[in-house]
C-alpha cells in the first residue's frame, strides 16, 4: 500500500509539478493518507454505500 501511494505521488509530481493531488478516499482511510501529506477538504459523503471524503495534497 505505502509503496504504491509513494510511487503514484512521484509520478504525479513528475508530470504536474505545480499541481496538488486530489483524491476521493474512504473515510476510514483518512489517517493513512494524512501520512502522505493529504488534508481532508470535504465533509463525509456516501459513494457506493460507504462514507468517503475528498482529500488534497498540496503541490
């Protein structure tokens, strides 16, 4: 998991160095993504019957 997220961040930074990264995360994984610099930017909402939140990692 962590290696995949780290690699995805590296690829995004290589392609779009001045852009942040926005993800839709299951709410139960908020703390996991916070470890990579993502911040929650929405209130929880349902997606496929599960609570999710929007998260952003600044550029």
